[in-house]
């Protein structure tokens, strides 16, 4: 079957992939989109602003659901379901902006290159949790840590679980044993810790090379066994359900971390200025609902039936994602409060670096049955990372197959070549520089995502047109679509995105400054992402100038 469209210059026709498949169950689309919220780097980026918001920090999320999250998810779902194509070919409705689809591919590849870190680190702690004594516990630390290195640890401030101050101490900083354990895999960080200087030599950790290889082997196995759309949807369904169950178990257990519960009073009644500061950060967390490459929801919705009620599904997906954001936010808040109590008891600063992935292991070591809880917690993080990586690869592959007909005949070869290429490129993040400075990559990518959301609203509601969009929605869903919903999408959502884009720059600089990322690294990331963004958006302009606004 060949479908005539205005694709290209009018001389080329679009041939749909008849073997792309559908979801086994309509709810698989919901689980796949909810799984996009398990993108853990955003919590590293914003947890330091969330920790003081208290219970009021939950409220902004529900406001965002109404004013932009559910409406924009609906727009993305419309693009994919109406076209039955991935996020490249879906822009046949306005080929002038087809470069947005290619930019989405680029952003997804950028994320996939470094995101294996978020699977390798949990794997590292899971493997070492099978030791009789956890090497990052205060007891295990004595067997390998050089106490004369000049770094005081939180173990110096505890004695059989009871905090006590050390008199006449001159060191004002306390290091977390699990962070020291991580540093021990790099010779340059073993003694001094922290992050490497720009002019330091690059050092490859073979331990992390092996861990990265294991992660990519798991991803390759997933696409070998679940390459079919129906099977992949079923895989995501069970993975998301199991991850949510483990997350709730960890949440309940973290309520009883060692120490008093005085922080609950601060959580129930936070200071107004802390709440106001953190409110903006909740927006940036919620904007991650669309995946690293921005176009994931478009690709996932393309596997829906044509009459699927994406209006109600968008609300369900939004609420499910917000539930994940809130739960992970509360977990990070409890971990942060645990280390704050240690700092308050010692009048020193606790360097709880990379809270949810590194420092959390030391907090878990103070629990009863520490090995078991470490395995459960890091299995949750590992499953979340596998969901994110596999979903992003799946959406990119299908978008490429939809766009390039020649690739459809060699799907398996293309899939495994892509995974092998990503695995090779990720080796950079096994170095001392790559594994510490990668935050400059993802901190800038969110700016591109906000820009793409604005352009999508421009394409669908202004260029394609309000009337045609409303007509197509009513035809697809078989029900009226209120005009006031169009007004929210045309006017309110863009204004919110513009305001957030300005605030994002301020928060990003604060985060990079807080984590010690040099300014030149930060600026390099800004220039790289901004330049690539506009090059890829404007690339198709000469070819498609005459088709601007064609239906």
C-alpha cells in the first residue's frame, strides 16, 4: 500500500511499514509512557531544590498536569496515532519542520551514550552487596580505606549508631564511604576524591568497562527476545509494574532510616521561601515526561489503534508519571534529611555526592539487613535505567524504519549495529572525566526539549492550523473537542514554556556551580547543544520552503 502525501517536494510518496505491529493491549501504551518518567538523571539535577519544599512540593505537580503536561502529551499522542509513524515521518503534516524529528534522534543518542552510567552504578553495588560485609559500611571501610589520606568520613562521627561530636577537629567536611568506594576505581581519585581537573590525564576504569559491557549485553538480549512490538509492550508492562512495586517498598522502608523523625515537622510545614524556590524545579522534572529525545511519546502512540481514546489516556499517563516523580522525590528527600542529621550532629558538612546513586548506599548500610535492602534498592534503580534505555532505543529504531524504507529489510542487523555503536561510544564515560562531567551533557538537553515543545505547538496549532487539528481530532476520536482546550494549547502552554526556559538557565548554572563543574565545560555544553539544535531544525528549509503549511 502506498499513501500519497505532500512529503518531500511532492515527488516522493510515503510507504508505511505494514509490519510495524500494534500493542498487545491498549494499556501497554500507558505503561510505556509512564515508564518514561523513570529517567533518573533529572532527580540528580534537581533534588537539592526539592529537599526543602515539604509536602507543599506535591501541589505544583498537579497544577502542571492541567496547564501543560496532559495537553502536550495529548498533542504528542495525536501526532503519532493519527500518522501511525515515528517522530520523524510524523512531520509530514508540515515538512518544513521535519528537522525536529532528526534533532530528536540526535538528543536520544546523546542521552543513550551516557545513560548506561545509571545502569552500571546500580549493578556495581548489587554485585558487591553479595559480600558478607558491605565494603562501603563503616566496618567494611576499615579493611581497605587509607585513614591517613586526610579525608574524614561519617564513620568518624558515629559509634554503634549513636552520633557523637569529635572535639578539637579541624576538618570541616565529612566524606561518605560509598562515594569513597566509587572513587577507589580510579587511581587519580582514590586519594584526593572529588572531581578531576580539566588538565588531568584521562584514566579508563576497566571495572566500569566490564559493567558497561554487561549493561549493553542485557539491552541486546532484550531486543533479541522482545523485538516484536507486542512482545516489547508486554515486557515494558511487567517491568514498569515490578519497578513501581519495588519503589513503594523502598519508600516505606526509608521512612525508618536511622535517626529521629524531627525532619517530618519541617516537611509538613516548610518555609515559604524554600517552597517558592523549589516550585520552579518541579516544572523541570515534569517536563522530562517525554523522554530524553523528546519524541518518544509520538513514536509510542503510533502503535495505538486509530480510535484509541488518547484524551483519557493522556490524563492517566500524566497522573502516573507525577506519582513516580513524587515518590522518587520523597525518597531523595528522606536520604537528604538522613545526611543533614549527620551534619547537624557534627557541625560539619557532609559531602553526600550523587545522592540517589552513590551516597544512598552508605545510608542503606546503617539499616538492619543492609545487604538485602541494598540489593532491593539498586535493583529498582537498575530496572528503571533498563526501562529508559530500551524504550528510547525502541522509539528511535521504529522512527528510522518508518522514515527509511531500505532499513526495514534489515531490522535485526540495524538494531544490533546501533546497540554496538552506542556501547562503543559509551566507553568515554568509563573514564574519570566522562563519569564525572557528563552532567554538562544532560543539563543543557532540557533547554532543547523546551524549545522543541514550543515548535511543536507552533507546527500543529498555528501552521497546520487550529481548525484542521480540531477536525482531525474529532474524526479520530469520534467525539467533540472543546475549543477552550485549543486555547490552552495555543496560548497558555507556550507562555509557561517560555517562562520556564528562562528559569531553567538560572537553575542549571546553580546546579553546575554546586557540583563543581567548571564554567568552561558548562559553556561548551551550551554552545554544542544550541548549535546542533538550530542546525538540525533548519536543515530541511531549502528543500521544503514551498510546502510551508501544506496539509
